[in-house]
């Protein structure tokens, strides 16, 4: 809920206010003040009165008409007016040097009053607001000795060791200072629902300790004023407001802004609310953290009006400020300890995550020697690490957490939390039985970490039923909504929600994500390095030399260094022929390189025992089906007779070879292609063709001819063009071909093998 309401949404002056629209009430411009004091708005430097509260005669014995247009010398007396002028000359920030104690001339004789000063902007000028409060009782404090008055209270605050003790001391000291019947420390949660966490009260009053109050009891614009004006007194809840005269500024057409006024009249809805509680007088002191309202010291009086002098209120405000500082210091100390503990756990997790012998998921859920788990970083009933089409878990996790993948992919943020899953994400909740809340961290390559919390059933005691917070009241022919009358303890059992995710937990997982990205980068580099080592170790160290023939081959990894499953091979067969092979295992990385090694060695074994290309592919397919169920590869095998140039070729799902003739032409071999190894038909076809002197054959992988920006047909045409020669005596450089035909945007590696027969 916002802490401020846009001015365009505020109610118009005079528009009736009830519970339906009180959140739009312009409470900073009520047009009236509480009658225990008088408000004057005067010009500077001549101090001429432009606005006055209608009760001016009650204090100063002057009518409104007499007061308007007169100066302070006339209204208060020459000496008090000069005191105000001297104060204005001496101090810049008037609000920090209040009050000015003056002796005003009244019909009853000289009267000591507190003059509380501040300035207010009115259009393009400022007015000085002078609020006068008569002394109504003992006046023990003035600005110089405020600290002395609360020194003992401050010492008790400083000696407090726990938050509950700090709350209790503050409530007791404020009550002793102000004389209210009940003083409560009131703390807000993240949604601005309030809880009474400490109380000092008259012995005969019922306790409010532990009761909760809904956020709607204090609308957003009221909270915004609490952040600007730290103390507010309602000396008599049953007061009749004293209107300002004139109510509208003549130059601007706007009412006077009373945000910083100590006499500002309050919302009639709030007065009715207090009256329904039996409260006769009230005072509140704001408790702030980083300028934001996080709690209140709420004071209630039941036995009648209660008007603590300004000095007492200033001392109480000082005490409230000190309490705020102590609470902030304690909160920051607790947060620091939590942050240090989280950092220690985070470091242990990151060290464990670099164990390359285990999956990232296993290293994060405690399956390493360190035993550290993500559940130590963020407490939850379970945690699941998703990645690599698998998952690792710790704690209690649903049998099938895979619905989290699609849900996370649709989220706009990388860190997302839920505390009421059945309401916030009903479809996901149905797929994850027993889960009420989650905290998810999304990472690259479809990886994610998700903490899961179960339902946290709890009883919340409210000060009245928060779901029935209004009553209907008839006023003539109109019916309006009014504040509830019942504030009896009402206990609600909250279900379907998890324990909330704390700010520290959210910071921890955000930091974890950032630092795990470094680990993922390192793991990727390690995997690529291992894969490249495996792959290059399986490529031939040297190609066989065949008299009358030229044999060249190249392998180029994909842009970005991704290692794939491409390979080439060339071996002398028992019958004297030369077998040339180009293959491509589906996928990238170490697993593809390992699969490539197994298939390459299997195919070599079958060729070396004397199998022809088709039989060798058929038996390799059998090996793949029975021992490598998840792997698949495309392969082309050509057995070439060096003496005659006759070629026997068989193809399993691979691009067709390119045949070069003796006069510089190039053409794709028009043959049928069997299914890839791993899903083959079991009967790969055999084809024969002749390589003329001066001709050749080209084997290649699809990374050379097919990419995101080039379709296969265009890629093949580009390859044919690269091998078409106007002068057949000029050899083709396969490195030039790879440069000319490769697509920089491709994510696949490239292999090219060229076998040429000498023209002689």
C-alpha cells in the first residue's frame, strides 16, 4: 500500500467522508484546528495576520474580524511580538527551536503561553504559522533541559538487552512522562498491519498486549503525515473543530497546508474510531527507520481530556526519537549478525559448488564432504536444484517438481517469492501438494534453485474482527459507513500461508545467484576443456599417406568454444582400401565428446575386422542402441580403392558427399540415406561411384552448410560453389572453404575431409 495519495485522488473540500473513501481524505488541509490552542498565519517581516482560527476570542479576547489584518504587536502585545521577531532573527530551523514562551495580553490579564512556530509555503510566498497554547498545568520542561528530564529514561533504554525489554522500558517511561492512562508500543509488519508489542497501563484497564490491528485503521495519507510530523496530540476526542478564517487563501484558492501544525484538526472518522474505543484523549509518537514509519508510541486516556504541555510532549518526542535510534541500532546489529552467518554459509556453498566431480545440484544439497546445504542458507522444509534435465533435492520435496520449470520460465524476474501459493499461483499449487510458499532463483541454461515451505498455521489475535471493520450509521436520509464499535479480542486461525521470506533471505539468494554465475562459468570452462581434450585425443594424430592421393581434414569448434560431437577418421583396411569417415554426435560438451569416442572406436573395430561400410554402420547402430540409449549420431563411411578409384559408401543420416570431377566440377552424390546411428533401420544401403584422376570426394558435417541464418539448400549451394574450379589444376584450400562457408552465428562445430586423386 502506498504511503502517499496523489492529490488528484483526494476528496474535494466538504465532500462527506466515510470508511469507503477515508483513504482519500485530505487530512493535511482540514481547514480547522483543535480548540485547545489558537492558530495565526502571518506575513513576514511585518507579522500581519492573514488567517486565524475562529476560537481566537477564547484565548486572546479579540474577534476574528479584529484579528485579521492586525499585527502581532496589536494582538499579543509589543513585548511578546518582539520576542517572536528576535526568535525569527536568531534561528533558521524554527521547528527545532520550539516553543517560544511568551506572556500574552488577554482580557484576564497577562498569560504565559507557548508559541510554536513554523513556516508554510502558500503559492509563491511563505507565511509564518504561530500556534498559541496556554499553560494548562505544571510546566517542568523547556528546550534547554529536555535532555536532563529524560536522562534516566535514556539510561534505562541503553541498558536494555533485548527488543522486548526495550519496548517495555519505552512504554513505561513515556507513560510516566506524559500521564496517559495507557501507552502502547505499536509495530507495523510489511503490509502495515499493527501489533501491540509493549504496554504500560492503568491497573484496571484490559490489556491490549499482543493484539493486532488492520492496516486500514491507519490510511496511507495518515502514515505519510506520521513520517513528517513525529508527534500528534488530540487533547479532547470530543472537541468541536475551530475553523480557519478565511478557509481559502485568496491568492492561491487553496486551503492552508497544516501538515506541520501541532493543532491540526484530525479526521472525523479517526475521532469516531477513538470514541468507539472509549478513548477521551490520544497522543502518538512516530517511530522511524530511514525516514520510514515502522511503528508508533500510541497513548490513550480514558478518564477525560488530557493536555500535556508542549514541553512534556517535546520530551516524549525526544524519547521516541531515542527509542527509534536504539531500535534501528538493535535491528542493524541483528541484521549484521544474520548477514555474517549467511555470508559464512554462502562461502561454504560456493566452495562445495566447485567440486567438478559432482553435479552442481548435488554440491548444493549437501552431497559433498562438507555436507553444507542450501537449507542452511535459507531455512525451509525442502529445496530443489533443477538443471541438466534432472534435479537434486534436500528435505521434503514433492515427488515431481518439474512443473516448476515452465512456471519459472514465465516469470519476469530472476528472483521470485510466494507465501500464499494456493491463492497466488493456484495451478502451480495443485501440482505441488503440501507447498504453501516458495522462493525461486533462476539461472542460465534452464537451471534454478527453489526453496519450498509448508503451511504455517498460526493464531492471530486482533483488536476486533478485521474482516468486519465497519458499521452502517443512518444520518437523516443518508447511510454512511463508520468505524467498528467492537474492539474485543478476536482470534483468527491463519491457514494456507507459509512463513514470510525475510529481507535477509532475499538478499542472500540474490547474492547466491550472482556468485553462482561465476561458478557456472568456471564449470563450463572446465567441461569445455575436458571435452576438447577428449575430442582432440580421439582425432587422428596423422592421416595415412597414400601414393597418388591427397588427404586433408579439418575440425573447427563452434564459435564461443563450444565443443561438439564431430569427428573424422581415416584408416587403412585389411584389403588395402582406405576408409574415410566423418560423423556428428548430437549435442555439445563432454557427454557428446565421450559418446563420439565410443562410436568412433566401435566403427573402427568393425572396419578393421573387414566389414564394409554398410555392415560397419549396422553393427555400430547395434552398439549404440544397446549401450548408449540416449545418444544418436550421423555418419558417412567411404571405402576407397587407391588403385582403381572405386568408392563404396554408406550413409546414416548424414549430409551426402560432394564428388569432384577432373575438369573442376562439383556435385552432390545422388544416393539414399539411412536413419542415424542409434535409430538406424538395420539395413543401411551401399552405393558405388568412381573417382577419376584429378577428381575427389568431400565429406563434411552439417555445421558447414546449415545454421540459424542459412538454410540447408543455400548452404549446400555455397559449398558446391566453393569446390567448383575454373582451373582444375589449381588445388582447393580447405581452410579457405571453411572460412567461406562457415556462419559466424552458427552454434555447431564444423568438420571437413577432402580426399583427392592425383591427375597423373
